[in-house]
C-alpha cells in the first residue's frame, strides 16, 4: 500500500470513529430548541416560534404485558400503543401559542399523535414495576398528524391517523418508565363522564414514562425550522382508573383495547391464568424537541482532531519503516 493509498484508507476510518463519538454525544447531552411552526401548513394561520406539543389525556395499551400465567416477566419485550389528541402548542415559557378547535381564534381541526414501541420490565415488585425501551425498536414509530377536520374519538379509538402526516420518528433505546399500584380494590375503569364500560373494573395506580424519539421525517409546510437532527422527548404521566378521558374500545391500529377479553375483568390486576392480558391506562403527555448541546459537538470535534493526529502518526511510521 503506497503512502497515498494509506491516507485514502485512514481518512474514512477516522471519520467513521469520529462519527461514533458524535452519535454518543447526541444521546448524552441535548438542549431543547425553539422551532418555527405553521399550525395549519398552507392555511391562513401565521407561523410562530414554539417548543412543546401538549397532548390531551389519551390512551396507552401495553399489549400482552401479563403472560398466560398471570405474570409480568422481567426482560420479555411487549408492545406499547398510544393515541391522543395534541391540540395545544406551547412556547418556551409554557404559554399557549396555538390551540386547535372550533372556537374563534382557534386553529381549525386537530393535531393527533399515535405511537408504537417496545418495552421490557426491568424490575418488578409486589405493587410496582419499572420499564425500559432498551430492546429492539425495529418497527417502532411516533407520528403527529394535522387534520383540518376534528374527528378523533377517544371512546371509539378512531380518527387519529386520517390527517396529513407532519412528523415521524423512531423510538430510541434509552427510554424509562415506572408504574405503582396504590390500591388493588376494584373500582370502575371508566370514571370520565358516564360509565361506558359497566362490566370493567380497574386497580388504582400512577406512573410515568420518558421516551426519546429520533426524528426521521418532518413536513416542511408545518416545520419551517430544519429539525432533521432533533430528538423528540415524550414525557407522560400515567393513571388508572380513567378520570379525564374515555377508555378506547380499540387502538388506532385496530387492536382491541377496553374489552373484557383483552384486559380481564379488572384492568391492571389480571390475576387468573389463561390467556395473556393487556394493560390499558390513561396517559397525559407532552413532547418537546432538542438537539445536541454545543459543548458536546465541540467535544466530538476534539475527538476528531485527536483521531486525525493518530492517523498522521501512523502514516509517519509507515514512511520511516
Ligand atoms: Ca399557515
Ligand atoms: Ca383526525
Ligand atoms: Ca365515560
């Protein structure tokens, strides 16, 4: 290999290693960003700087989280489905910039969010469990739609995916969550307005989850800032029973949600063995975008300089040999 050929070989190798250092930096330190958002795309509402999509209380379903033996098994991946309206957009101080709806001054229509990703239980106790997304995320997604017609229906579980796709990402493997059951005495699952599910009970509990999403697509008619290297952080407070949203009959992909067959007679406490059980809970979330911290980029560039020096020394050695 001539010295010239060696340089050709070493250059891309150094860049590859520097790229790995950079990608590690991205996942470890991020700064939230203000991005310019047009709430109705080409419609009449003017764009403005925003930071956060504030979701209304919605539905989350842990599919098959309880196995046929009535157990939550640590390390066994399960699917998490989520759907909600997202009709408030906030600025950096938490003030509402855009609201969607039919009232005067509101942006016509709705934003909706659907997500599918994979979790594993990392620890389980008598009444509590912790979770992680540290499992294969092949096929995971987080999507935001704008629909000029407001038709999402939490009870039916319909109308969440019929708008224009404006954002999509894949779930990263550093998400965490927990859930704690405070009372196993069965109460009505649906305590939002009238009880739409008289046959279904639930335990009482709360939890939280923090899931990061790598942006893979954004619609430039809505996102006027280039957010292609951003990460969306989905921060959710989770509750059972349902007090602020109706439990969904089905999820956006057609999976049965609040039915006796999928949840057992008491949601969150399947007890009896038989078939695997799902766990349905209310999820009240918000989603913000961030990018790598400038300091982290500087650190990665220092790494690049060190690697470049390393390559130079090797080339010198090759010349003297
Ligand atoms: Ca507009
Ligand atoms: Ca819709
Ligand atoms: Ca209800």
